[in-house]
């Protein structure tokens, strides 16, 4: 089996914890110039691409500015820093609960994306930690939904990232979540929920369909008071929004969920009230590099349980 040649290292440094964009000029394509290919491929438009080329902001593998008439060379790479979108700062800290030479375990707040994606770039846990810890090589071993708080594992050395990602792929990480939702005395718990969940591209909410189950979650009642309950949720699979879908299907959707059971209008930018009451509480695994046994527990409190009036107000 032929191994794919890795791309050359970036000639551009990170900016504010954000990697430059790398574009490979595909083999088999035949464009007159690099500029023509970038205009056709990128959504920025010809005027923006021309301005970036004129300013020397698009470079080749040696870090040299790409001229606007540079011939297209299949298989070559170019790099540039994109203009960052305006982002409302998420006014909550990312807490580091553990750090060694291999990994960083962070406790992510609600509303903060794990990694750059879409309109969330600099305001992400990864970019913040790179800046705050001074570790530009930091990478995420897995992702946690933007609206979910809790523990996330990051890797320090790029060459070790695959080993840690395989823990999640092979289900060798024990994860426990906590949620706050309505209390239903008729709901028979604990129970294991099994269903088939599909998430279609471009559709905000996932849904359950008939067929072979691909999502399995254990749901337990921890405590209840004043019509609300604390639940322990243990996912045995990792489908998108799995815990949120399963809680909604049980008739006790997680408080603050804007997608389940129905999709609601998006809140205004900067509105950080009423976060989704879902927390990745426990992360447990055997380190694939050092062999150490790790168990981390988030100390965060879900406000709809600890101070409902504060959360609801």
C-alpha cells in the first residue's frame, strides 16, 4: 500500500493561535495560474484573492509571495492567513485540570467551540489554550459540542495525536455526563436507550430513524427536587447530539436545549444566559504513550440545579 507523502511544514507561523490555511493544488487539474485556481476554489471572490496576492499574503512552500501570474503546478501547496470573522468573546475561562509533556486536559465552558470551525475561530478552546499556554503544537484529540461544557483532551505533540484519537475511535475512553432536565416520576430509570440516529449535513438537529441501533446511552437518576432532576448519562457510542436526542426521546429534554425537542430561533450574539445544562463530567483512560491510568472529574456545577433562578433569569 502506497503511503501518502505528508505536506511540507507551513512557512507561516500561527496567528493568535490559529493555523494558516493550507491549499494543495490538485493533481489532474489544469489551470493557467495559481490565481485562477484560488478564485475558482475559494469563496472569497476574485477581488479579495487579487488583493491578497498584491499584498504578498499568499506564499509558497519556501515562504515566498506568490505572484498573480505564477503558473499552476499540480501537487504544490500555498498558504495564507484568512481574515478572521468578528466573534463575540465568550466571557468564561477555559480551566486546565491537568498538563504534562504529552496531553492537556481542559474544562471547557458552555458556548465555547472546541476547535476552529465556521464562524467560531479565535474564540475556541484550542486557540485560547495555544495562546495562554504558549503551546502552538496543541491539537484536539476529540470534540465537545459548543453548547456543552466539560472535559476535553488535547495533545501536545503532533506525532502522538493519532494514538490519543484512537482511544476515542476504539471506545477506550470512559465518559460520564451530567444533565439537568424535568423530573418525570413515571420514567423507569436506570435504563439503556438504544436507537438509530442520523444527522444530515446542513440540518441543525439529528433525528431517530428505524433501523439497526447505532447509538447507545445509559441514563440514571441522581437526584430530584422542585420538579427538576439531575441525571448521569453514559454514552457507549458517539453519535452527534446522541445524549440530547435520547433525553428528548424519553420526554425529558435537557434544559436550555435549542434543538430538542424543537429547533428554536437562535439567541442574539453575546447572549450567554441559560446555557444547555449538559456537562462532560468524567474522562477516564489509559494513556497510550505513558501507560498511566487517568481519571479526571470536572468541578463545574450546572446552574439550573445549583441556582435555578439565576439560570432561568
